[in-house]
C-alpha cells in the first residue's frame, strides 16, 4: 500500500456513511462527507474530517462539486441513492475522480436484468426459464408453455419494485399494466420480463471481490426473510447448504463475474429450491450490500477496505485460499417503523442504549437526540451477532435485542425478536414465503410482548407515586400469578422504572 493519504468523499448518510468512514480512517486516509439540511445534526457528520452541504443525495452535480471543493481523490457511493447509477459513475470519472465501485459499463449490464440473465446463460450459470415480454399476450404465451404461476419483473428493477406474481390468464392484463407503470415511475424504464415462478425458495447471495485480473468469493449469505421483497434478517453461511451445494453456487457466482470482467465488490443473487436442491441465478448487485457485515464477521475480511484498496491501489492481495468460514453470523435491520404495518415512524430519539457484549456488533447511524426524518429510509441500525455455532449466534442476537433501548420512535424490534424465536427459523428451513406463511403466528407473538409491556407501564403508572422504587422488588409472585408472564411483567416494569428515573435525572442535569 502506498503512503499517500487519499481523501475519500462518502456520498451517503447514516450508518453506511459511518461504516465507510471507519475503514477510510483505519487505512490512515481522510474521510469527507456530504449532508442535507435535514441532516445538519446527523451523527455521520461527526465521523468525517470535512463535509459540504448539498440539497439532495441524488444531485450528481452537487456531489461532484462537493468532492472537488473538498479536494477529494475518490467518491464512495455506499448503497442506495446513486450507488447503482452508471451515469453518476461516468460523471465521477469524467471529473477526474475515482469511483469506488464497478465500471459504468458493468453497472449498466447489472442494472439491465435481461442482459444480466443473458450473460449468465452465456457463462453457463443456470437460470429459470424467462423471456422479455412486450404485452400481456406474451405473458400468456409464456405461461402456456411453462405453466402458472409466473413472475413478472422490471428489466431495470430493484428493491422489489415492478414485481407481480401472476396465477391465471384473468390476472395478466391488469398486473401487466400495474408492473409497467411502477417500473416506469421507479426506474424510467417500463420494460418487463417474465420468468417461471419458484414457490418457497431460499434467497442466497454470494459476495465477490474482483480486481480485473481475478475474482474471488467470500462465500454466501441467506437473505430469505423478506417482506414485500425487502430483506429483514440475513445470515452467513446459509444454514441448509451442503458442502457440495456451497461449492457449486459460489463457483457459479465467480464464473459469471469472471465472464463479465467484474471489478470491486458485488453480489450474485440466486434462488435455491430446497426440494430439488438446485440453484438459479436472478441478478447482480453491483455495489456494497446492506448485509455485508455478516460476511465480514465469518470471514474476517473488511469488504469496504477491500473496495478502497482495489479502486485506489489497483489490485487485490487476497487469494481464494486466504478466505474461509469461521463460525456463524446473523444480522437484523432495526427500522423506525410500526412492527405490524411496517409503516415508517419518524421522530426524535429520546432515549438510546445500544446492546453490546460477546459477539455483538452494532452498525448504527443514530444516537440520543437524533432525528429520524420521514424523507429517508427508516433504517436505524443493523445488529449483528457472531458465534461459533448458529444456535449460539441466535441466542446472542436475541439477548442483544432484549437489551436495545430506543425511545421516541416505534421500531420493528418486536417483529425481529418474534422471527428469531419462531421454530421454522430456528431450524434454518425458512424460505422467502416465511412471513406470508407464518405472519399470523408472528403477530400473535408480538401482541403477547405488547401486552406485557402495557401491563408493565400500567404498574409503573400506578406505583411510581407511592414509593414504586421500593415496591417493585417485593411484588409477590403468588401461586395464582406465578407464571412466567407475571415474572416477565415484573422484570419489565423494573426496567421501565429505571429508564424513567434516568430520563428525569438527565433532564434535571441539562436544565
């Protein structure tokens, strides 16, 4: 590695901006940032040496102006926003800066799902039957050949947009129009393709690194827990793959990325059918993924650091033989949203205590007093647990979530805890249909937790005026109330009392 102190502009916000800044600083380089008026008090600003105000994280001209004004050598886009926009990458390079990611040409190929599928076929990587469709009649013809159900998807798609499952001829016309309009609105590209629908698959993605000469994989992740095609829980390695299945799926990912000459970090996504034990390519993500920490935890490889070194130092020191799997890691995405409806819950965080302890990592973008704006993704943090076994990692993660204190906004922590405790998930046999199949059980579990919390708050309200602090430890556990539920209520009430007391103390000290 050279001695030059590169200046890296991070054109993103929140937890991913902080995550990138940490790796930049570990390399003894200089992290730079951008922010909008909504983010003037955002935590990510404290992790960069200098930053620059812009009107939007989507404004290419302003981001490049910020980079030039701050004397940046390169721009790291993070994920979301402009991270997969080939025009942004082209403009960065044209301005004489380094884009930390794949080439614009590769991004264009990856962003066009049809071209990516063609490349997979040419590279000998298996895909499900698929076809470009120009009108509803094409969908009907495809379904008559391959059978219903079929999946209609946007050619320029991502994030679950422009996707419809079609089960019969009668649904084709209306769902085709819906998907086309949604694709046009989201991606400026109304083109659609159809593929055979695979019921209840696993969603498995392979992390890769490439430097133009070599491509290596960092093994795979299971990202099957999804709602509305948005991931909630991810883990590495995938729990049900055999050694030979793992070798086959990672080899196919490397084969495809070698075929297209991929440079930097990216993922190859597959559907894995647990019944036939076969995998099928679905798409390439030409960027850093939200769930990259689980791979870092089991391989020991800092993926962001590798991105930086590949882009600015021109090569990759890692060999495939250097990478192995050590233990198991599970990640959950903690969002500011209602756990039942998944509707965003913007606001100001009034109390915040992160979990810690053995094997726990928290990638967060907030702290006490942080605002969670409605204009941006409601992701608060990612909580990752590592252990030598999957069971122990899950136990650590459940413990960490029970310690997590976030007040002022609703969060999906109850949903995440209920998922982790479900027997199907604990066995590792969950598929992308998990929440569709078991949401009623998950909802019941969440409501039980809510009842305990409500009772605990009621106890706090009734007793706090009359010496609650001395009363709580002596609340009797009689034979009629000696259930685990009452014990949980008593413990939770004591936690709430402690929280309320600390808040009162904090406010009195700040006056």
